């Protein structure tokens, strides 16, 4: 993994230290997170607030870990997310920004925030539309506790990493246009292309941990 990240950075004439590897641990246990922490990883990505809330009490001994929320965030979970996560990568509305700011002020936390941008026409994808960005950034400037530092996106899934390149290029263009420095883009199948296009955060799960554990199903009763 490190060799692949380094090689991609070199092709783009970038330094490895510019790129944060977020280990995606949704559906993996707190023990798996601790093992990865002990192996040297420090940034971890979770998709579901409630799932991580159940793991977090078991991770008191990972004091240097930084936890990223990389799944869709409902506004009614803004307070809990502000309490649990160091980075929230999926803000997508002015209402959510305001709730995160109010929660952070109350809890005296200061999570970093990225705006998720929807660049594909897939119905199941979430995120703000590109034309909504100016309005959201205006809303962010009204916040006193949180600050928006960048953008995040998820292109359509493909077995060909090159299919993601145009989406990464567009996110980088939007970030430059709006004076933002962080770009969270690229997953197990396309993170090298993302690095070539300027990613500062890559979100990698399967390439690090293998397939996610399947939910446990109780055995079927024996036929009588």
C-alpha cells in the first residue's frame, strides 16, 4: 500500500506527507481498529454514526487516532457526530453546517468539515450539487466553531480506475475555484488516480483489510 501511494505521489511530483491515508473500518470491530492503530495507522473512516458510537468506548487507548465520518450525515445526528469525530467529510447543506456549528460550540469541539459534492447523476449518491457550493460556503463563513477546509466526492463505481479521473479533476477544479485546500477522493480501486489528480485524503478499506465481514445470520431451524 505504501509503495503504491509513494509511486502515485512521485508521478504527480508530490510528497507522501501531503496525503492522508484514511483506513475505512465500517463493519469492522474495535479490535480491528486497535490492531491497525498499533501497526501505525492513525486516521480511520466510519460510515455510520451509531455504529461508531458503539465502538468508541472500546477505543480509549487510541489517543492519537483521528476518526473521520465519511458516510451520509442526517442533521438530527449532528451533535453526536460532533462529539465522536475529528473530521466530518459529508456536510451537504446549510442546515447541517449550522447544526454542526451549534453542537461544536456547545460541546467545545472543533471538527474539521468537508463538503460532499455530488458529481454524478446516480440517484443513490448524496452530496451538494456544484452550483450549491457558493451558498454553502457563505453559510460556512457564518459559523464560529467549525470551518470548511475542503471537498469530498465519490464517483460512480467502476472496475476501471480511469473512469474516476474526470470526477477527480472536476472536484479539484471546484476546490481551486473556491480557495479550498483539502480534497478527499479515491478509494481502494482508484486512489492512485486520485493522488495523481491532487487528493489530500484517500479512503481505503478493502485494499487494507480485505472484504468486510458479513452480518451474522442465525442458523436456520432443522426441518422436522
